[in-house]
């Protein structure tokens, strides 16, 4: 008989093990969030797709962008391709399930857009086909997968791979990734909107070399920063 609590202990142990390498994704998450903020503020869109639980994760992300994560802001264009059920079933019926996302990418994708593909295995043929279609039409491709290497990671421009053999843990960290992606995006969005309003001002993307052009001035901080017990600083107005 399995001891009480062993399922919970096993799950949390697997999750804790995956969190250690996941912490190294911070710079990538910040870079993705800033990049996405500038593209969406400039009129681009995010296309997202997945299968099963990953489809639910994809739709969760688009809801946060079209709606909001924290504070009120302008709605941002984000489309979960699996949510268009009539198109999805028509394509599957006429062309086969491998093309359900690729055909939609060819219809909706434009240069400057981003296609984000979620897969715990990284082997789904319809997602690999979507990545290939995106490349054909000039859409940037990102992937959220389980452990790499895998075919989807190889087919995309950039990948955040969760280093865990546990499908549930991979999906849980994909949800964390979606929330953090939105947080970094919303942090960068005012600068992105400013760049659209004044194209002469160029805002650097975290983790990338400063672009050419007139950089926006760094924000001026006032007050005194107080550090308690070695923790993060807290600003106190003077």
C-alpha cells in the first residue's frame, strides 16, 4: 500500500528539481517579454498553438494579453489558433491534422509577428509543420518544450526547454513561463509604446546589445535605497 502523501512528495520533488535549472531562464524571459512588447505595441501579433493541455496553456496566455495580467492597459493582439474550431476542424477534415496550424499560420502570419508553440514532448508533427510555415512567411518562431533537443526546438528560432522528464512538471512551468512573459511584457510596454510614438527614440531590449539610434534617457531614481538583512532594495522617498 502506497504511503499517504507519497504522490504529493514525488510530484513536489520533481517540481523542485526542475526549478533549479529553470532559474537560469530569467534573462531569456526578460528578452522575450521585451521583444514581444515592442512587436505588439507596433501593431504585430502573437499566434499561439499547442495540443491538449498545451492548447489550454496557449489559450491562457492569449487571455492574459487580450485582457490583462495586472494593471489596466491597451488590449494586445494574441490569437490561440486551436480556439478557431470551425477552421481547425475544416482543415483537419480536408488536409489532415498535421496542417491544422500550418495553414492558419500561412493565413494570419505576417513579418514581425511571433508564433509561440507549446509542446511537452517537442515532437508534435502539427507544431513542427506550423514552425516551418512560419519560417516561409517571415514569422519569428519560439517554442516552449520539455527537455531538449527535440524536433520542435530544432525547427524554431528560439526555445525555452524545461529540463524535466515529468510531463506535468513541464506543463506547470510552461504556465509559470506564460505569467512571467506577461509580467516582463507589461514592464516593458510603456517604453515600447513610447518608441512607437517617437520612432527616433530607440529602447534597448534586455540581454541584447544596445541598438543604433537615440536611446531614451534612463529613468531618474529619487530617494534612498534601503537594504534590510541582505534582501532586495526598497526605495524610500526623500
